[in-house]
C-alpha cells in the first residue's frame, strides 16, 4: 500500500511539474551591424519575484552561455550581452511567470539609443515589415531568430512600392539560430516597400535594422490595425519629417490623416489611397509648420502599418518611430498595466515620460516608480482629460540610482506612454522608447 501511495505521489508531482508553462521571449543580437553596447533589462511586474533563465546561442544555434537569476518582487536586473555572447546570435529569456518584461537596449558609439522589447511567439504566424527606404538611409536588414529550437522554414515575400510581388525567398532556420537578410540583395533598395515573413514548422521573432549614415535604428515587426496614432509630431525650419504607410490587407485601402497641435487642434487633414500591398511616403513638412509635441491620427478602411520619421537637416540627426494602435474613443476596456525602464547609461541623459490620453473619456493615470530592488520610490495620480498629455522628467526620482522601472496603471486601456531620452548638454535626442503593455 505504501508503495502504491509513493507511486501516486511521484505521478502527481510529475504532472504538476510538467503543467508549469514556460513563457519565452527572444531577440537577435548583431554586433557587427549594431556597433556599441548591448544590454538586457528584465523586470518583474507580478510582485512575486520569479526565476528566469537567459540562454545565449551563436548564429548556428549552439548554446554558449546560460544565466539563471531570481528577480526581486517588482525588481529589475541588467545583463551586459557582450559578457556572454561575443558574436552574432540569439537571446532567449524563459520564465514561468508571464508578468515579466524584457528589453534589448543598444547604445551605439555615437550614444544614440534603440530599445527593442523582446517578443513572444506562439506558433506559425505572418509578420509584416516596413522596409521602405527612408530618406538618408542606405540599407535595411531583417534579423530573425528561432526561440523554441524547432528549426522552422522561413518564407519572405518582397513587394515593391507599387504593391507588386518581386521576390520570394525561403531559407531553413537552424534550431535557436539566426538568419539575417539584407533587403537590397533580394529587391532593389529604392523599390522595396512591404516584406511579409512567415514560418513553417515553428515560431520566429524578428525585427528590422536601418543603416542611415551615422545613425542605426531597430524597429520590431508591426502589427496591422485600422486606427493608429503617432505621438511627437514635430516640424520646424531646418527639419523634414514624414510618414510611411503600407497596406497590410492585400486588397488596398483608403486612409485619412489628421495632424493636430499640442492643444489637440487640427492643423491639417489629408487623404490618400493605397493599392493592394503598396507603400507610400507622405512628406508632412508642407502640411505642418512650427509644430512641437503634436499628434497624428490615422484612420484606414482596411488594415495598415505605419512609421514616422524626422530628420534635422543641420545636425543630420534622425528619429524613427512606430505608429501605435489607437483605441476607438467609444470602446470600453479593462485596466491595463504599462511599464518602461530607466537606465542611466550616460550622465547627461534625461528621461522625459509622456502620457497621452487617446480615448474619449477622462481617466486617472496612476504612476508608480520602483528601483531595481523592487522598492517603490515614488507615486502619483494624474487626471487626464480626453486627448491631453502629461510630461515629466523622472531623473529626480532615481538620484544616484542607475536602474529602475516606471509603471503606469491605465484604467481604460487608452493611454499611450513613451519616454524620450534627451542629452541635457545640447538638447538632442538620444532615443525614444514606448511602454510595454502587460
């Protein structure tokens, strides 16, 4: 009888262990393209303090290092990628708790900053990338990795700006390996617009790298929507800016754009039509002049993806930004938790957090600020009327601390939270991040 009881305990224990789901996030690491320092920031939002495994693989999928850490409840850790992965490869973060988030920070030699959220992938999916050649950019690359170690086949479809399919490429991805596609090798770089990527036999995660003179940018794959918003419209003498819109529906669409100033008053309205799979560039300089902290609202009859860019013609500084899904003002949502990171990588870096209420109702945004040990060091409640914005420099909360987390509780899922990283010595922008939703 005791033997039977022991067997039952073992079976139950094995069932409990096997039922624990592993939550997987991943990103590709390409030091030969993205020259500079790379860091992982991993944060617990659950308040439990879960354990995590961070695995580093070379480009062929060979495991080269594993880091195991126990996060403090609401805490954050920083891992230098170069200490564990000297060459190109992939990084996989695993945890049993879904309320963690991870970011891949790239600080380039010119101190420009790009931040990529590590992505999750649940199976065979189709991804859309905007590979339109931005002004001043020489080339773009697509980085793909295999987070689950299944070794899927990857198919890429390259479309020109007019929406015509010009190339199909297929490659096998080694388990936990990476693939890097130089888009100019598959389609003329002045012609390419949309790239559709899908996997067969397993999941993938991916992003696009843009090389633009001294500037490097990394943007994750875009999720298509019908309604978008761009926060931070800026247009003045000596700058040029624009927006690139790509048809994601494969059937064409009609798009309406509304440009608004910082008081939410309309500056200009314009309309454009896109043929199936096509991409268009709209120069916004002629529609908006002397605008700071404005907003662009985009409404489309069918699904699209969009990116905003701005260039300072004097300094050559570039900024790329992704258009984010704009909730419909009449919709009702449950509470959402948004989080963004503070990393003092440079003494002159000032972090300015912006919270924009994109919905049609007043909300109270609750802000909580934590140090890396998970201790709350600040909090406030901000009432926001429809389409109003709150901005604040957050450096003073952290003092001499170099790492922390900003959490925004959004009762209606209508808040857009971004963080601009500004050089206090000259006012130039190091980079910009968008809060991750959990």
